[in-house]
């Protein structure tokens, strides 16, 4: 089965969130299980952070996403569709490797970079 970048990142949004908001061991397992192409997400995240070095921390990225620092997985899963819709409606998009992404997608990918150990 061939995956598009959009499918990969859509899957990655959920995985990125699970990766961020779980314990160290579970975080690594969750990232591999839910973000099957974690290296691709991290590549996108690194490119985003190169362009936006002021957001290179978990706290800064969550604040930029308008997410509370104590957000749980269930709440985050509920919010992701509205974050995507908000970014696309507002034209808050960017290009990474010639792919148009909602800025929240790139930020979630960046979170996998700043939270990896």
C-alpha cells in the first residue's frame, strides 16, 4: 500500500501527540506504533525548527499551538481536527519538501524532535 505525505502526517498527528504525552518507555513504543514513519515526521519537524528556532522547545510549541501544557491525549485528539481546519481556513500553511502542510502539522512534527531523547 502506498502512503501519501498527507496520510503519513495525518497518522502522525495522532502519533505525535501520543508520543508527547506519555511516559518515556511508552513514548518510544507509542511513537513507533502510532507514527510508523517517525523519521519522516522528525525530518519535517527539524526543517520547521530550522526556520522557526524560537519554537524549539516543548513549551514554546504547545503555546504556539494554543494547547495547555497539561493537555491529555483524549482532549488533544478532539482538538486536532479543529486545529487543522483553523490553519487551512486562515491560510496558515507552509511548504516542506514541496508539500503544503497546516502549520499545526509541522509543529506537531517538531514536537517529536524536541521531545526525543
